[in-house]
C-alpha cells in the first residue's frame, strides 16, 4: 500500500550498529507527515551478507522507503542494487555527511562500525550520571544533591523523572525533588551552591489532565480529591512559583514541551552557566 492509497507506509531502517541514529532521523522526518504513519522495520547489527539477505527478503515482502547506515561497501552495493530492482527509494543517511566531512577535511573516514559507541570516558560518564540520577530520583538521598550537575524541582506530574533520565543519558548528573504544599523543602535544596536548579512548571489545566489520565491508567476512579481538584492544583502551582522566585531558580514551562524539548532547553541553560563559570 502506498501513501496515496492508504494511511501508512513501510519504513526499513538498516544499521550495522544499534540503529539509534537512523531511528532518530527517520522519526524526525516522519513527524512532518501527519496524514501517514510509518510501519517501522528496524534491523540493527547488520554486518554480513547472510544478515543482509534476511533483510532484503523482508524488504521485498513489504516494499517501502529504505534508509541505512551501513559502511561496508559490498553490503551497500547489494542493498542499493536490490532496491533499484524493486523500484523503491533508498538512502544512506550518513553518506552525505561523510562526503561533506571528506571534502572539508581532505581525508577519508576509517569506516569503523559503531565508532560512536566505544567504551571511552564519555561512555562511562553517562553510566555514572545514570547511576546518580536513579539514586536521587523523587527526592531520595537529598544529602547528595550538591554533587548533581542539575537539580529539577516541580509539583507532581511535571515530567521530572523522565527528564532527569534523558539528561543523564547525555552525561548530566540530574536529581529531582518534588514540591508539595505543606511539606517543608529539604534544607539541602535551599542551600545548594554547585548545581543548576531548574523549576518545571505547567498550567493547572494541563496538570489536571495528566493526573486524571494517570489515575485512570491505574484503574482507580477519578474522584474529587485534592490531587485533581482545580483550586488545589492552582494553589500548588502558585506555591511552586513563589518558592522559585524566593530562591531565584531558573523557570521552565513544560506545558506544551516534549521531554526532548524540555531537556534541550535545560542543556542550553546548563551550557550557558558552565561558560559563565569559566575563568577569564
């Protein structure tokens, strides 16, 4: 079925590594086409002719767009030849970028498969950040907050935990602390000197919607308790804003932001702060 005759299309993503690069690029482009949905076929770690043959069989069975990040020239040639025979489009996602680098640097790449996933210092930095973040989720172990790079605060359902994990995957040690009216803020949070503290906010309407969905997903009835009561939620938001103003924390409205967009904004704040701290 083609996009002209239906609402979906097959999207084949072939990688000799984990496929993360392909998936990210493909989804970013597919998101621009709201009326059609890609049916993803992901093939990671394709490094031999035998593995590629299995992939080609699936492509022939479900023709569609083919994107790949293969570096082995024999595999690329065989894949492109098959796509040409089937009259379907194929594209090397890394190809144009490699050509640009080659033209500018005047040298060929070393064609090292999975080079971005080597066990280097950056990799272990991400693992350390993840370990720290999981240990300091939801207000746990506040005595270690000053060891964080970033501390996120906010009322319930402002996406503190998923944002923390996303940042940790980028090597940023992130803790998060919930703000609850009537419960004193940990004194360790109020006396922080090293980390960037970011207060995540959302409109009461958005928070109520998310909380109601959360309750329903747990199979519980949505009652009139303060967790979803409009006035109570409004008071929570006001409390968080007052606390933020008092301590001069950075503010980020996450009402209409995805986790990725929120994290990107925080990473920019963090980078700006790091630059300001570099001695002249």
